[in-house]
C-alpha cells in the first residue's frame, strides 16, 4: 500500500497560513491521484510497483523576493511567480536512484504574497488560491506539463477534478 509524506516550511511572515491544513490538503491531493487510475496512468509513476512505497513531497511557502530569485536562477525570468515546482522523480525516474521504499517527487514552492494578490483579484480566499497552486505544483511533480494551450486545458481539467473531489 502506498503512503504519503508531506513536509512543509512556511518562511514567510506576511500572511498567516494554516500549515497543517496545507499539509493535509497536499495529502488529499496525492490520495486522490493514487486512487484515480486514469490520472496515475498518465503520470510519471505509470508502471511502477508502488506497493509499500512512500511518496514524499516538500512544500515551501515563501515571499515574492525569494521566489523571484528562484525564478531568475532556474527559469531566467526576473520576476516573482505564484508557484514553482522542482521535480526530482519526473526529471530522473530511474529506479536505482530512489531511496529504498520512497519516491521523492520533489518540491512545490508557493509565493503566498503573489497568491494573496491573485486571490484578491479572483475574489476568493487565500486558502483556496493556495490549494489551487498546490494542486498545480503537485501535478507538475507527477510529470504533467503545459507547454501549449491544449495541454494546459488538460492539466486544468485534472486539477479542477481533484479540487472538486477534496473540498
């Protein structure tokens, strides 16, 4: 049976965030993905025996200055963004590189500052926007990408399905 390990660090102090709730929601997102054969089959984990495996995800909640530095360093875009995903497994899915019994998917980094601006613009709560960005980031860790409009629409459909199911 697959299990999940979610680690969260909140190193921003601008907006209060319920870290325990974000960790819980990450776990619910992962549970939904692993119960949904279609999503799992389309992910980078397709074909892996996940029996007695722990799937781990790291989450960092940060401010615009820090995410801007990361966005500049890794994507050559000198501006803050809402979410970055650094996939470990999707970028290197060789079994011999895995710790025994664990698949570290990678890290999702969310700028709470940008998330708050987007939440205000969309007239939703900060928690809902963080949940949206978290789901988006986790899907990237699972190998889902959106290099074009069509693939973005597919990703958003999967994301909306997951978010509707975990509410």
